[in-house]
C-alpha cells in the first residue's frame, strides 16, 4: 500500500546550521508552498516521524543528538540532508570543530544542495525521499534487502525562480 | 430499550464519519489560514501509514493501556447510541481517558508525564460539567436513559440553555482544540513535544487517532441529544457546533492550564448550576 508516501511526517533538526536553511524549511509550511497539501506535517517528535530533515554539519556538540534522534525514529525512515553544510560540511568543512556532512554519522538518502537550499528544491528532495521510503518498506516487509543506488540529489533552483 | 442495531452502526460507521470530519477539519483549517490544505481523506492516509510503521514500543504495558482506551471509548459510544444509561456512558468515557493517562505514565519520559498530568487536569476540568449535563437531562426528562431522553417530545435545550453553553465550553477540551489543547495537539505546537502521545509510535498512535474519531462522533452525538426532538434542527446544530469549534481553534492561542481549569469551573458553576437551580425550582413548584 502506498499510505507511507501520502503521509510523510518530518522531524527537522538544526545541527549547527546558520538558520538560513531552517528559514527555508519553515517557508515550505507557509501558505505560499503549503507542503501540507502532500500530507507533510512538521512533527516535533522523532517517534512520530518518517523523514529526518537535517540542516547544518556534524560537530562534537550535536553528534550524540543526531544519532539519538535517528535511533528513536521507527522504521522505515529516510534522512534528507538540507543545504550544502549538511551535504558535505560546506564552507565549514575544514573547521577544527566540524566533522563534515551528516553522512559522516548516519546514512543519508537524499542530498539537497544549496546555500541556502530553496523551498522548491527542499520539496523536490522530500518527494524524492518518499520513493526511497516506499522501497525501504518493501524491503522491510519482504525481507529482501534493497538495492543500494547512489543517494538522490534534489534539483537545483528552477531558472527564473521566485 | 437498548438497540443493538444502533450500537453496531456506531462501531462500524463512527471511524468513517470521524475520519471524514477530521479531514474536513484540516481542509477548513487550511482554508482559514490561506492554504490549500491536504485531501479530505488525509486522516485515513495518516492512520494507514501509522499501521505500516514498525511496532516500536517503549514499554510492553503501553499496548495494553492503549487497547483498553480504544475499547472503552468504543464501549462509551456504543452504549450511548444504543440508548443506554447516560451516567454509565460518562463513567466509561472517564475510564477510557484514565487508560490513556496510564499509557502516557507507563513510559519514562518527562514530556509524556507532563502531558499525562495535563490530561488529568483536563479530566478534572470537564468532568463536573458533563455530569451536570446528565443531571440536567434527568431533571427535564425524568430519565437517565439516552433512548428516553431522545424520545422526549420537546427540545431538551429549551430547558437547559445554560447547561448547553457549558457543555459547548468543555467540548473544546474534549475535541483537543485550541485554546484548551494543553495535553497534546495535532498541530505544530511543540512546547511539550506531543504531550500524552509523545511516546507512542506506529500502530499504537494509529489506535489513538482512531479512538479520537470515535470520541468525536460520540461527542457530536451528545450535542445532538440536546436537540433530539427535532432531528433536522439537531443535525444543523451539530454542524454549527463543529464549525464553531474550528473557528475557535483557529482564532485562539493555547492558554495555560490554570486558566483552562479555572474558566471551565467558573462556567460550570455559573451556567450549569444556575440553570439547574431554576429548573429544580420549577420542577418542585
């Protein structure tokens, strides 16, 4: 059944992000983009969430927090790294206190590059994640491990965007 | 007379009606906020998804408590629609609520515990009003049986305007709407994460959602009881009350539990007891 795709609840965690990407994520919830059209709800609770949306890079302060949130989410679940800092560490990659992108710590399914990532590409990234969520569920039910394709990358901002 | 047909109809149809009401609720709420909003069937997708998720439990007894909550909420509504004893209906409703609170206490989580405490406060707040509604209906119709109250030839609400208003006030608590959604919330309030439902995930959370649909239908049935003598008027009243609740939900911020508790008891004291006193006077005279 495809209920999973119709009702993705996300949890958003800001790991040392500058807030740029966070504002863009919140913009997705506003009447302008209204992601609730697709059943997407921003829940504050990892135990209710299906999609883990992380902004910012991993550092020593938030390493345990990210791991903890990820572990608390019931399967099937996907991780979406929003913004270039979450994808690779971005301009902070070389900093002494930064370990790098979120994939240093937990498996990332979709990368949404950008600084800050545009709401359009964030929505694109979440929608790409839904397909992966469904594949993971099939793997969970049938017991056949999912083929591991290269992680998806969300589209860049459309030309002449808002 | 207790009608098993109505009870069976409630058990089968209430989730459908309740889920659709929840969907209409979300659609209208979205429109009020200038958004398009999800499909009306969205609550069914949500619950379908929750049953597809992993059965992760914090504590094994959680599942028992939630199933008890589910069963007693169904029992409440079924007994009500079968025309049973109104007092028994109200006590069963409280018992269901107590199981939800126990389920929240079963997990060792501060958010869940704060939610459970607030849920108990809510029960304390609305319980006197609900009991007084039953007492008021008894004074008018001389019966606690729902079937006889529904069969009363005149509109019960004419004798119980104060009690009806008081009941509407507590309805906001029971439907988990702003400004009284202090123990948990469907929307993006994250002050205590998700309150009582924080530690429930997957199918357990699905059961809580479906139970809430049953409760919604039961509560709107209770509103209908005030207008049961004229069923067209009753249905109109139920629709108006439902829309009014949505309007209140969207135009009010959440209040603190102190205000929720005090205001509910003050309304109960003024509206319900004055109504009862006047009624008792005329009954005696």
